[in-house]
């Protein structure tokens, strides 16, 4: 595939909730959704095969999978997945602007070769394991699992108070690298 861009200006819906799959492949081009995907009738698996930059608005699908991204992927709207496929994002840089919610044992797996930035409204509510791996992770968002493991691989910088919670059960929290604030003594971290 070459450098052609994909631009979807209006809502995208299925006809039966969770049944119609959508695969987008822009090669070295970019993918931009200006409206919601699956907001009225949830999509099946939503797959991004390849792109440079990716911008998504609100997404509701059985699962969200990005195989390859060589630029910046921005989740500008909320993401909700309804199956155990959950969210699986692989690329270079990722910015999470809004809430990610996974249901039915779906987890969140993020593997980036560059940076992950989670804004204050970019909380994660996961019904499965959460794994975030990147060279650097800057976060203002909270992450909650339902008794599932939470793993961070990469240097973490807190930009505000952050809660990392696995619930009252057996979920483990594993932070593999340094954790710092942005202002000495200002950013709180709560682990539960």
C-alpha cells in the first residue's frame, strides 16, 4: 500500500450490533475519523491494519485492534469494546484523550515504541488485564481493572494525582520503571 489517506466524515454503524467488521489500511497514509464509529449500532471488530497518523472519535465495537502505526495515534473520543477482544494498540506514539471502557473480560494492551500520553479525561475502565509499554508514559488519567493485573513498562511521569486500582480481588500492580512527578511534591499516586 502507498500513501493514500482515509478520511471518514460521517458516522459509521453496523446493521446488527457486533456483527459487521471494519478494517482500514492506509499504508503510509493517515486515517482520520471525523465522526463516531458504532455509536448507534456497535461495530464488530474494528481493525487498523497500517497507517502513519490515526485519529479516532467515539468508537463502540466488539474490539479495537491496531496492527501498525508509524506516527501519532490519537483517541480523541471515548472507546468502548463489548467482547473479550478488548483494545490492542501497536504503534509509535499514542495519545488517549477520552475514556476507554472494555467489557466481557476484554483487556487493554498498549505497545508503543515511542511515547504514550494519557490526558485527565483518558481514564481506563477495564474488565481484563491492562498492559502499557512505551519508552515514556505521561499520565493524568486513572486506570481501574476488575481484579485483573495492571502492568506498566516504561518511565512514568505523573502530571496530576493518579489512581491505579485493580479492585478488591487478586489483581497485581507491576510498575517496571521509574515514576516521577512534574513538580516536586505535587503529584499524588494511589495504588490499590
